[in-house]
């Protein structure tokens, strides 16, 4: 079993702490997958600056396959972050060289050698998903909190495992939304709800799972680590409820330290 994560990355800069950490949804998932014992590759773009070198070295130190990481002339993406009672608050974002990131035919062929691909809303490959689907590679997509984003309707028909984040908990609105989007084609829709746990829908029933109690230091990367745990369960052909438990356990580890992951 092998997972490939495709799309955005950035340096998360905590100016008030004078610290910076590698991050970005697909990149994080690749690191967490390896942490869980699942081989993973990452395809994305970093710049020729110091941040790009740090990112590249950090990925390799975690055991992620970076053979298709693109190094483009310019700056690596940067996100400004503040911590408020353990919750991360995002500030300014500089996309850097990611604005020039494109999947090549060689990348698509490389992806086809994996058992599952994960990407996200800022990965900028929603218009390439049909190419991945044609290779019969299952696709997971993280839509984050953007339930009304145009990319949802573009990507959903090609997505097998759709992830959303919704802090209001299980209510009539989110259930109706999930049922509506499920009709577009995914196998399972999963919604993480912060301290309210998570829910999933497979077209037959709704599943619920709580949280794994832990001391919360920083919520950065918690959702991404849930995704990694859940997808590991999927690749191991576990039941949905088991996948949710694996996601929650993985998330609890990440919540216990500063930053998405340490270099």
C-alpha cells in the first residue's frame, strides 16, 4: 500500500513565537501517513529560497518520497499564523511558486503507481482529476470549511473520499448538504467537527465518532492527521467506524505539540 499527496505546501510562520514550521494540507497528510507506517509520496512545488530547501530536507527526513517534488525559481509559499487559546488563526498568505504548479504527464504516471491519491482545495489540480480517475486511482479530496466553494462541484464527481470541516456539529443543514453532495458520486463523505468529533455518510447511514482526549497545544494539522489515519484505514479495508477511530487517534497526537509537525 502506498499513498501519494498532491498539491499545496507552505511555511507556517508564527511571528509572535519567532518560529516557522512546514505545512500545507497534502504535504501534511504525506508526513502523517509515514508516521502511521504507510509509505507516502508528495508532489508539489517549492521555491529556490531557504524555505524551499528547509521544506525539501524536512520531507526527506520524515521518509516521504520527494522524487517528484518540483523546485521552481522564486519563493516558497508562506502563511502567517497566530495562536489564540490553542486555535490557529490564519493571516496573510503568499502563494509563491505554487501559482505555477502543474501536473505533468510524468506526474500522472507516477501517481498511477500508488493505491490512493489525496489532494485539497488549494492543490489546484481539480481540473486534472479526470486524468487520475482514468488511471483507476482512488481519490481523496479535502474541501476544508469551504462548503460553497466552486471547486466542490468540479471535484466531487471524481472524488471517492470527500472531507469537510464543520464546527457546528451534527445538524439538519450539514446532513442535507452531505446527502446532496453524495449524489454526485463519492463513496464516503467525512466531516470533522473539532471537539464534537466526526461524522461520515456512505449513502446508507450516518456514522459518528467522538474525540480522543488529549492536551491541546496547537490545532494546526489536526484535520490533516485525521485524514491520514482515516485513509490508512481505508487502504487496510477497515470498516468506516474503524477508519474514524484511526483518524481521531492520529489527530490527538498532532494536537499535543506546536506546529503541524516538527523538523
